[in-house]
C-alpha cells in the first residue's frame, strides 16, 4: 500500500511538472514577434528571434505580433479638389511593425492598428486632394503636351482648357507618405508605401468632366486635321508644279527634236531637189499637189484671185475635160516646137 501511494505521488509530481513546463515553454516562429506581459503589462524586451522560449507559468502571457509586411486598403474618400471638383480617391498602403512593445502598448492588436491607419492616411489623403487640382491627381508626369508637340506649339493652354501640371500624381503620393510616416512611427508602425489606386469622379460632375475631355480631344483632332489638310494642299501644289515643269521640259525637248528633224528633212529635200535646174520646179509641183489633197474636198469652196500662186496649176485645167498636155518638167528648157507655159505653170 505504501509503495502504491509513493508511485501515485511521483506520478502526480511528474504530471504537475509537465504542466508547469508546458505552461512555461513557448515557441516563436519566423513570421512573428512576441511581447511577454505580466498581469497585463509588458515585461522585458520584445522577442523577435525564432525558437523555443520560456516564461513564468500562470503569471506571464505570450502576445504574438505579426512580423511580416501588412496591407492597408482604405475605403474610397470623397473630397473636393482645389479646383472644386468632387472626386473619390481610393488608396492602399503597405506597413509593418518595427517596435512591437510600443505597438502593443498603444494599439494592442491589428484591428486597432487598421483603425488608426484609416484615420491618419484618409485624413492626409483628403488634405493632399484639397491642396491640388484634379489634373495633378490624374497624371504622374508634369508635361501635358502630346508626342507631336511641335504641331501644337502654337496652341495656348487656355484654348485647350489645360492646366499646367506642377506636381503630378507621384509627387502627391510622396506628400501623403511624408505627412503620415512620422505620425505612424509614434505607434510603432513603419509605413513602407502608399499609392492612389483609383480616382473616380462624383456622379454629379462625371458627365461634365467627360464632356470636357471629349472637347479637348476634339480640339486636338481638329488641329491635326487642319494641319493634315494644309500638308495635303502643299503636296498637291508641289505635284502640279512638278508636273507642269516636266510637261514643259518634255514639250521643249519634243519641239527641239521636231526642229532638228525638220532641219534634216529640209536638208534631205534640198539635196534631193537641187540635183538639176528642173528639180525645184518639180518639188514645187509635188508640194502643191499635196496641199490640194489636204485642203480641197468635195464640199470645199475656194475664192482665189487669178494671179494667186495657189491658183496657178488650177488655171491649167481644161474645162472641157480634155487633159492639158503635161509639161516636160525634166526638159532642159522650152522646145522650139512647144510654146512657153503660162505664168504660174511649170515649163
């Protein structure tokens, strides 16, 4: 009986010891950091190294805090811009806990931290929106001139209803970050980054904004159309000028070729018809016959004087229909038996 009671006592002691050990031991993973509290108050430094750790059982409590980068996704914030346009700005941020003890003392848990982030980041976002024009929140670059800026250089900003960009969206995000980071550090939170996710127009002004955007695009399009029409007119003018120049030079070349050909033809004719004294008269006769063929038709009426050279060969025609004797064009002179031909007729 005594042995049995001793064994039971040892078992009880071992069981109690195991409970104490399990109550005192705890583990810290790589993704978390631990704050030990005693009666609700933090004791010692924060534990950030992973591994097996020990604490006072039943007296101290382990409070686990996230070590990884956390996200904050705020609700869309409605605010007027400096140029009195009501918009909704949706932002998001990334943050982490760099001082677990300060974070635990002031916020306790992540729900309180998210609420504090809502207050600080939303407020800083509204302030930044109210201090800048709408165009600053839309564009990240300072320039507002399209790629072909040379063609729009003479268009004033007032004509296109453009505002000059002095800051830009990226700089506004930096301003929100700089205004928030120090305040969050007082809670043991390190703000890593904040970005504007989306900008929505208020329903009351959305149609007006869209109409304004369409008007700007239409003005730019009309500018490009006008420049395109002017360039087309210039190209057509150059084409007509070049075409007339080519035609003029071609006509000049043709006339030169024809002149050279006529000169050569005249030389050939002169060489052919100057072989004898009768050759010029024969040439005159041939050319006169060709002229008759080209100018006199069945319905042609001629009014000629009797001493006209054109009428010379016509006077030799016998009205009775009997052909006149053909003169010997190649004879050296008039025959003694044949009288001389009338004036205007070949011998």
